C-alpha cells in the first residue's frame, strides 16, 4: 500500500496495513545506521523543525539524528527562548514556521490534541512527538519494531504494560498499535493509576505484578511521571517498588526468554532494579537505536505523501483548514 497521510498524529487512527508499512520502511532504513557513511538523500532539500514545548532528550535527539541521516536540514526551537514566551499562540508559531518554507514540524506539547489542532491549520506535515496524556506514536512504533525484531512477530504475543498507565501517552499508543497487530495486552498498576474503562481499549487489567509477568513474552515498564500530578496521587516510591517493581527475582517466575522494555528515562529502584535494566532480558538501549530507523521511516513517509498532496487536485486548498477535509492526515 501507499502512505497517504501528510501527518502522523497517533496510532488510534491508523490501520493495520499502515502500521505494517511504517515498520517495513523502518526495517529498510535501519541498514543505513550500519554503514560507514550513515546518510541517504531521501529528504535532501527538506527542512525539519523540532518544536518542543516539554523537556526531551531521547525523542528530540532521535528525531534530529533521523532527519540528518535522511539529509534534511534541522532546526531546533527551544520554546523557553522563543516568541512563545511573548504570548505567541501555537497556531501562529506553526504558520510562521510554514512561512519560512519548512516542510515538517515535529512537535511535543503538554496539551492533549495539540498536534491534531496544529495539523488542521498548516499545510506542512506535523509529526506528534507526544501530546499531553494522549499519544506518543513514534515511541510505540519503536517499541513494536523492537518486539518484532527480537521475537520475530507481533501477532499472538502476550505483552504486559506495567506502571503509570493513567498518565502515559506511551501506554495508549502501544495499546492501539499492539492490539491492531494482533497482540494480547495486559496492563498492570495500582488501582489509582489505571484509567477508568481502559478495558474498552481491548486490554486485560490486573493489579498483580506476578500475574502480569507469568505468561508475558515482553513487559514494557513505564516511567512514574511524578511531574504530571501531585505526589500525593502516587504510591510512595519504596512501596511502589515493593509491589510493582521489576526485579530479577520476579523475572525468574516469568518466561525464560521474556524481554524487558522501557521508554526512558528509568527511575532505577522505583520501576525496576539496575540488575534488570542492565541485564540480559533488557532491550532498552536497542529501543533507542531502533527509534532512529522508525523516525526516519515516519519523516520519509509523511514528506512523500505531502509532496503528492501539494501536486494533486487539492493543492489550492493547502493551508486553508476549512478546505482541508479532502487531504487531512
């Protein structure tokens, strides 16, 4: 199939076939990182703007490396020193970036839905690098890519997601992607960190960590996001580790070849022990490596689709949100 979306806003809206296309494209791009000269001309002449309203190291740097390996020019905008501090709105910021003839905005924002809103007001491509508690599509894609690479498949796998489900955009994107590709997903957390009606997303729910690990092929351990709520809303850290932390002792009761994942950064001694994080079951650093290939694939696909849109029958509507329904990503 051909990719037809100018944006990547979330995995909820994607089909199984679209997910498969991203993963297949990422697989072809991963080889680039093994070359002596780690660069291809796929986005030569294009400009990618990283617009981050929240702190980030892994995601921002990963997108920057991915864009440069595609030969794109990269601009990083630090919102704390930009016109945002003077009161400029998100839409005005986006339109000004578009007026500078950039091609793709990679955006992280603290409000859910911000990427969708921006995409409706600009003609350039928008890639969601995390919006509030909503979605973080490329993190989930690299998680799924790593699962497939390590275990050979996604369909039929048992994947447990453990930790701060309530505040996690990573959890939501993983659930959408994994279930569409045929995996069975279990979420495990203290009751106050499990969102209401999450079962409607097609997952099993448990508050027993041993049950979550028992039949799991993989466990994706989430960061406890203390900055997103008052600490009184969270279990005490030592109590959490005692009840839900991933330790070598707990892994001994799981499948022999279970893999352990984490989106980073890890709170060692809270979400998992250092022995697990640095041990044989861990694929955490491989996730970081795979993030480059996945983000290369996403940038390439949205840029390619937007070129077709600009040259297609709806080209005159580009940039006019009220007329974008025919090609909106």
